[in-house]
C-alpha cells in the first residue's frame, strides 16, 4: 500500500496544494555500495579503513590522523561517559555531522528506515496490495487510488472505500501511514481489510504481491477536431521510461497531432530515466544536457536516437526539479518545444548515493548539469516560453477544462 497518493483528479489538485512534498528528492546517476570495515589492532588504537566499491572495483586504504580523531572521540565517550549511551546514535550523529558540515542542501544522510522508503519509491515497485490511501481532515482513512491489475483491484477494492480495520484491528484515531507501515512489515502473504462502502461494512481478503507504481499516466485530449496526447510523469523512477514508452506508443496508435508532457510537481529521479525519455524525441547528435565536474570539465550527453515530427509542449511549475528540468530544457533548446507554466525549482546538480553496511545511506553532490546550450539553471530554474499562473478555479475543481496551464499548452500545440 502506498501512503497518501491521489487518484488522477485528486493528484492534479495535490500538485497545487502540497508544494513541499517534492523538494527533497534528488537526481541520481548510480548506486554504489560501500563496505567499511574497522579493525582495532594491538595495544592503543590503530585504525585501518578498507573501503570496497562494488561498482568501481577500487580499494581504498587510509590511516589518517583525522580518522583516528573520530575514533578516539568515540571510544573516549563509550569507555568513560557516566550514564546510558546509544552507540548507534553516536555513529549516526558523527556521520550526520560530517554531512552537514559540507553545507550542501542535497548532500545528506538517511537512516535505515528512510533509505528503505527511498529505495521503494525510486525503484517504482514494492511488496503490497496496490492501492493508495489518505487521511482526510475528519480522520477518515480513505482509498484514493487503486492501481490497475493490482491485488486490491482484483479483490474488489474501490476508490472511496473507507478503511476501518486491518486484520481485525481498528484504526480509529490513527492515520494512513500507520496502515501502510503495518501492511509492509513481517512479510505478510495476505491481509484482511475491513471497509465501509455506502454505510455497509465488509471484510476483503487481499493477497500480497509485487506491485508496480504507476508513475506515468496519459490520455488523448480532443480539441478542434485534433487529437493531442497528454502524459503525466510524477517521478523518474527505474521503471518510468518503460511506462512512458508504452503510453507514448499507445497514444501514437490513436494518431495524435501533438503531445503535452506534464512534469508539474515532479521532483526528479534517475538521470538514466530522463535521458532515455529524451532520446525518444531528439535528432541524432542533439544534446540532452551537459555535465560539469568539480574541475570544470564539461561533457555533453548527446546519445539521441530518434525524433518525433509533431509539436511537443512541457508543463512545469515551482516544484518541477532536477530530472524534470533536464526534460524541459532538452525539449526547449534541442527540440524547439514550448514550456508552459511557472518558473521551475532550480536544481542543477547531480548526486550519487552510497549504501552503508547497516543499510543506511549517504548522498553527495558530484556534478553540475547544464542545459543543451550550456546554461546553468541551478538556483535559477527553467523559464517557460509561456508563463501562465494556475487559476483559482482549478483549486476548487481540478478538471482539464479548469487547468488554464494545460489549456494554454493545447492552444500552442494547435497553432
């Protein structure tokens, strides 16, 4: 079960209301696993740190005064402190202090639980029942989305069902996160959900299985005898490219005259995912983005393969960040498409992650990315070719007709 995700119409409304939800997720090039082994040798303290990078295959050996300083401090506290100590908290605090001293918002440390949640989100799949729930203002826990072909869909769960119990335990006074956490733990094979539908309670048994999160959705919008494809990407996960390509092929079979890609409130994701999506639109040799390392060396990413012949427009807003800004910049500068909405977030850096031995994770900035024309959008954002503020009517009734940003994009496609 995914916590607090919205149905299509509610999801669009959430794009406007929950502006903080998407600012802390990053752009990643790859995952590396670092195994760090500490050995205490002989009398006194001689520390040998051996790091093994599984991806690069390099070995790192370091015995430094700086590292010994950290170890000396740890053992001085552990051996002499008067009172109870949480040794794990000491280690976490040391790592967090090291990370925070970098002074970079996007260089961070994640504990085991946060890392697990991140892995689930960015992988695009999880073990669960395949529906999203949200806690309403009155405390009601309601199903807001049922994933297609999921265990919940097969069991008959519907959007609007109110969940009152799970495995016979009442969740009155609790929230959707409590339900999600319960369902995820202990490797369950099935759960019994008690729902209230039309003032009638019933138990529904749902088998657990691997569920793919639908981060890409789309439809055909008909306007003035034209057919315009619309694809919404909510995150660039490991399976977003596959979902996007399948949806694009489905729309193209219906003979669309243009395409609108919506990355409003999309905070980013995998660099490889957005690269593959951009490859579907740009002529061979066209630049998608450029990467600049700490020494100022710039490398262009131009492995493009094909080009669409129809017009493409991209919808962005202040929560469109990172990979979303790469997509918008590539369509704007290398495809000649329109960008509609408001200025984007302005995250022009790239991060890598390292898993630590206990399952926690560190993340650190390694590069700055530039647009195809060599512009930096970091802390500046992507400027739309057509600036349109979302109108108040959409807040109250989130429909395509009331989405004036979408309507402006349609107008540009039809010109």
